């Protein structure tokens, strides 16, 4: 039992959990047969069993059963279920398309009366949901802590759960990026999706094969970069925003040494063995070049045809999409995509090298 | 038994044939196609729907009813929120004790529970609705614009939940809002600790300071306090719900105008 708990604690550490989720998701796109009913039953049974027997562990129970964390259990199970349900239907439709049949949605094209066929479904949904909400409300009182006291800040202080993805981002990026620029980009990016995505297929039915790239990017962003961060932010981030495994006690006094270094330290101090230059622009020149390369040069390189890139860089070519989408859509899409990927990139740089800032101008609060 | 039954059915017939009933429901029993049309057309709530719909589009396995559930939750929240407004005063002095009273002294004291759990549920169902719309490619032409409206509705839902989070005025509330609103301090140009803000100077005077930056605009003060509570209350009860209601009207109308629930061409 202890061994199992330690293993879970280890596997839910940010590095391992994030990597496992990413790899798992990517594998599930390659081996789509795992989106079957059988796998779903087994996965659900095992996961639910482990999750609910874990309630016997006092540390686990303390966090999961906290009233305002109860919705996160719903998030966990509902998002998992509906992801499976969407992918399952997509994979089933892909089989039909491969066999030359119509997709399921196309087979049921006949028009039916909205009264009663739809109105009754809606009524039933309303009744079930209304009863469910009542039961939930009677069984579980809404949380109310001590009266507000501006002099006593709790540790950890957490934003409402749906913003914990952003709060988790604060570990890796400064507030102007994590709290302002990235949320703006998320909203703008979501709104831009229909104008960037020119693939006419997969409109109005579940499919995976006909929209692989779109679905892969969206699921990665939604499941790994949003929902996973919300869940780990709720259950696994304790005092001082330190990480705690699900069976670990939230020790207020645990101190984790942070040795954060900047790109400028790597270059000047560790690389050249000399002190940091006093001119900030000179000090940060390498970081500035790296960032400009990432947002300015990389998209242009990726637009080039494979053969025109040096051999070791051929894999980054997105020339196919550049041809299909045209320059405006391509550049908007790629820059949003790179902005999204900048989060995991920074995460891994932090975990691997303790890197804090690529560009650091603390004088004017401009740190990347 | 038979007598009872015939009495009931007699009473039912008398009711549905009365002038009152007929003045409310203009159509007869919904047994003919003509009346299936009329029931949808003569009811202001039902007429949001089309009269007929593609079979595949109205299946639960396709829509998951998530959009409908979200709207239903919005109605539940409006109703319970209205009841809560009878008892709750948005001042530092009363807010917390009013919340206590709501649970302890108000009959049927689950209104706050319904409101809070319903609000959490609404955030989840909005996400799942968007997720479904994405996975069925329903944002593709001709529905691009309505997807954009949906994104704004998502933001409004989160803001509604965020502003409501402060109102109980407990430790959970003020510190969550403090953490959330601290980020506004870092807005480029508009926050005191934002990049480039220091460049906005007139001589020696900083144009943006903690008394006029983006965070101050959000909180109405330098820290979460009385003004913030009032500001969030007004936004939560009036401003944001009105904006959401207007956009929902556009959203539903466009669902119809863009060809109803999406389906394969």
C-alpha cells in the first residue's frame, strides 16, 4: 500500500504527470483503437475504484472533499467521459468513412417534429438536472470560511478553480504574460479558430481522421494545458504553491530550494566566466535574439518547403499548411500555436535547467 | 375506480375546453401535424426552436444537451440569485452575516447552495458545450460568427462566477479575488507593475500609479474592500447578466439563422 501511494505521489509530480499526459494523448492519436468501449470500461472502473478508495486516505480526503473542490471531481470525470465519447464517435465514423458508408449523422437526415421529439428530451434534462442540483445542494452545504480578514492571508491563496490554469502558469511566466497576455491570446485564439481552420471536412459530425491536426492541437490545449493544470492546481498545489502528491500531508513549513537562473547567467557567468554586463541590452542580447527568433524567424522557416531547410530542421516544415491556408491564416495560426507551445517549452526548461527568465528586465517589469 | 377515472377525465376535458384554457393555448391537443406546428409557433418560449429538425441533430449523443443545460442553469441562477438579493446586502458590515442568516434563519435555506453549485456546474457545462461544438466541427462556415459569440459568453460566464465569488465576504472570497485581481497590476502600460508602464512619465511624475491603474479600475480601491464588494455586486447582479442575456439572444437566434443544429452537408 505504501509503495502504491508513493508511486502515485511520484507520478503526480508536475514533471511526470505533465509528460505522461502529453505522451499518452499523443499515443492515443496514433493508436485510435484505444478509444473503444472496452478500454473505456476498464479505465473507468480502475480509475473510479482507485479514486474513491483513496478517500480512505486522510490526506487525500481532506483535499478532495473540501466543498469547493467537489466540482473538480465532476470536472475530472465529466471531461474524461466526454473526451472519450467524442473520440469514440469520431473513430466509429472514421470506420464508416473508410468502408465507404455515410457517417452516422448523415444516415439520420430525415426531419422529425420538435414537439415531442426534442421538447421532451429537454424537459427530461431539466428535471434530472434540477433534481440532481437539489440533492447536491441539500447534501453539501456551500462553503463558508471565516469572515474576510485582509490582515491574514491563507497559505496557499488560490484563485477560483477555473482560473487555476492561469495561476499555475504564474510559476513559469510573469503575471503580465500569465495573467494578461496569455488569457487575451486564449480568447482571441479561440475566436480565430473558424477563420484559421480552412479544412471543409468534419463539419457537423464526429470524426478524427478528417481533422487530425485541429483536434490534436485543441485537445492538447484543452486537456493538458487547461484542465490538467486546473486539476493539479486544485488537488496538488499546497502551501507556498509547492507540489504535494495526492497522499501527502500539506506541510506548511516545507521549504523547497529554488535556484532560478536566467539565460543571461548561463551565457555570461557560466559560459564566458565573467560578470554580467551593466548595460541591460547587452546583458540580455542572447535572450532577446532567442525570443525574436521564436516569434519572428521560426514561423518563416516553418513556412519553407522541406527540401529548402537544412536536414536536421526538415521536421519543422509546415509548408503543406502554408500552401493550403495562405500567408495570413498561416502566420496567425502558427504564431498562436507557438504561443501555446511556449508554455510547455518554458516548463521543461524550468524543470531541466532551473531557467527562470529568457529575457529579464526586472527594472521595467519586462521578463519573459 | 372507473367512476373516479371518468370524473378525472371529465374534469380534464372541461378544463381544456374552457375559455380560459383556450385563451392560453391557442392550439388543440397536440395530436395532428397542424397542432405540432402551432404548439411551437404560438409559444414565445418554444418558438426559439424550429418546428422540425434533423433527427441526427437532436440526438443526445450528438449535442449532449450541453448548450440547453447551460441555458437552464442560467435560468436557475437568475431565479435563485433574485431570491438571494432579498436578503443580501453588499457591505463589509453586513455581507458575511447575511450569508450566515441565509443558511440559518431563512426558510428553504438551500438557495445559496443551489446558486453556488449551479454556478460551478454552469462553468463546467459551458466548457463541455464548447468542447462538443469543436469536436463536431460546428464552428465551421456558416457558423464562425456564432462561435465567436460563444467565446464571449464563455468569458462572461467566468466573469459572472468570478464576481460572485467575492460576495460571501469570507476568507475564501477575498483571497481568491486578491490573487485573481493582482494580475491586473501587471497589465502592460496600464498596470503599475506592467512592462513599459514606467515609460509613461511626465517629467518626474508617473502617469500610472496604484491609484489609477487597471487593478484600481477593477477593485475601485487599492485593495479588495468595500468599493470592490459594491462594484462586483453591481456587475454580478446587473451588468454581466444583462450582457449575457443579450448575447444569448443573439447566440440562439444565430443558431436558427445559420441553419439550426449543425449536421453533415
